[in-house]
């Protein structure tokens, strides 16, 4: 590794409103789909680590849930998780979407990262949305006024130059380091099992409407990677109400089949195998999202290590 003296490495928290494009941005920067993305807010529930390594340094991205305010249940976990990501990070990237309804929502994020007293910079997202283009200058001014330069990105219309500009800024705000924090060949520290669970949750989020996806969790029951002739995965889709069961299954099992088919295809790609056996089982755990013990079992618990 050249230029050891200027080598940088550290944790960069990705902070923004729900649906701002945080996970999309991380996946784009690390060139791998690690964190799930859907059109619905509050997709990301717990922190997901993504790694970018180059000669100048190593960025350990921490993709966080969007900022929500709540004092109970799963939403309170989301809030604490995002706050804990801020605490655990060496520096922060504020992700500010030009499609945000009000400038105050972006100001709120800027205030949070400023208050942390950690080095930070901002990236404006969704700049391809031409009907919102008039907000770009306003947002740029706001970011400048708060002491950061404003990088801009559209993941629908990406360029290598944008990517490099953002990655350079990420490395700039990180502390000096002797060595990388993780193996430089890795894209993530997530294990295959949790990526599989997240892929299934993504397909549920995309397929199901209203409160159903928000009261749904995914838990692996059995994961036999070495099974022959192909890996075998048994997964529980946990729902909060008995009445959600027919919705998740769908007419003639249409929804569960769709979720299974889409998830299986993506899991096969991710695991780099021709075939996986995937069995989905719908399980009711009444109001699990309001129950601390049930949430803990599903790993929706702050892990401060
Ligand atoms: N048009 C457009 N859409 C984008 C862009 N970036 C993200 N999106 C879309 O915005 C939606 C939310 O993206 P995510 O990456 O899941 O957003 P997030 O901030 O991680 O959301 P949460 O995890 O729910 O907080 C998805 O439908 C994305 O496809 C962009 O640059 N342009
Ligand atoms: Mg996300």
C-alpha cells in the first residue's frame, strides 16, 4: 500500500430521512447490492455495513434506518438504531433528497449531524427528478450555509466521476489509520443468512401494502448451505396479526409465490449458485413489533459492541 502516512480508514454513518436514498447510495458506492431498497419509507431496520477499499483508504459505510421519532415498539428501535449509528461513526454523510416535502426535513438532518460534532458532508440525492430541480439550488445554499459543500447524485443516472467525487469526500472526512479495519477484499461484514433474510423482506415490502410490510419480519429456521443437490433454506415470515395471513399468501397463493420466486432468483445470484431450495412459512406472532422480547428474538435490539 503506497503513501501509508496519509492512509485513512473509519466508520462513515449514512444519515437521512426515511426513503432519502441512503441504501441506494451505499450500494452504488460499493458497487454491490448489500442493503435492500424499496419505494416505501422505513425499509432499512438495522445498520448494514458496506466496505469500500482503495489505496488511499477504507470506508466502512454504516447504512442506518431513516430518522423517525417514536417512543415505543419497532419505531423506537429504528430511532435508537439511527442515533446509535451516529454515535458509533467516525464521520457522517448526510443524505438529503431533493424530493423531500419541506426544506425543514433536510434542515433537521443537517442539525443532527452538526450536533454530533463529527466531521460530515452532504450528498443531495434524486437529482434526476426534473419536477423537483428548482429545489437543488435552495438545498445547495442550505448545505453551504451549514458549512459543508454539496455533492449531488442520481442513482438513476450515475457517472464514474460522481462516484469518485463522493468516495474522495468520504475518505477525506475519515481519520488517519495505520491499516484497513477489515479485509480489503470484502464488500460487507453481513453474513449470507442475514442477507437472505433481508432479500426476502425486500420482496415482501414490494409486494405487500398498507401496514402489512411494517408489521412483518423474516427469520431463518434452517439454512443448509451444503445440502445436495442445492442449498436448502427454510424461512419464517413473521406477521403481527392473524388477519394478515391471507394477505401475505394472496389469492391462489399469488403473493407468497411471487415473493418466493423473486427472492429465490436474487438469492441464487447473490450466492452464485444455479439453484436454491427456498421454503417460506407464514407465522403469526401477535403484535411482535410492540413486544420487547419478541423484537429481541428478531435481533431488533441495540447492539452497542
Ligand atoms: N429517481 C430516483 N430515485 C431514487 C434515487 N435514489 C433512490 N431512489 C429511490 O428512492 C426509494 C428509496 O430508496 P432507498 O435507497 O431504499 O432509501 P433509504 O434512504 O435507504 O430508505 P429507508 O431505508 O427506508 O430509510 C427507492 O424507490 C429508490 O429506487 C435517485 O437518485 N433517483
Ligand atoms: Mg435504507
